[in-house]
C-alpha cells in the first residue's frame, strides 16, 4: 500500500489550486467584441465570416487580427451576445 507524505498532499493541493485558478481566467469570448446584432450577422456559421471579412472583401479584418478561421472561439454570435447561450 502506498503511503502519502505531507509533501505529497501539499503538491496535490497546489495542483488543484492551479487548475481552479486557470479555469477562472476569462475566456477570449469575454474579452473580445461580440458580432453586431444586425440582420446580415444573424444565423451565420463560422465559414460565412470570410465572405465579408477576408482580405480584399468589403470589411477585411485588421492587419493585427490573428489569422484564425474559428471566429466563434473568440467572438460571441449576435444570438449569444445578449446573455443567451
């Protein structure tokens, strides 16, 4: 049978505290602007974003914007922006 020492319990407690601390950090969705609640943004899927927001389109993303294609990871959709999930 394995006997846990005091140091083992302290380590396990520290690991639990780190996990809890990381889980309480704000998500990107909390820090980034939501998509506008305009008719053209309602009911969109992520793949639809590049129609207007790709380079050379009507509303390209800023140069500093990450080159990701998973928009809803960081931005709430218009149906989610009002507190609904």
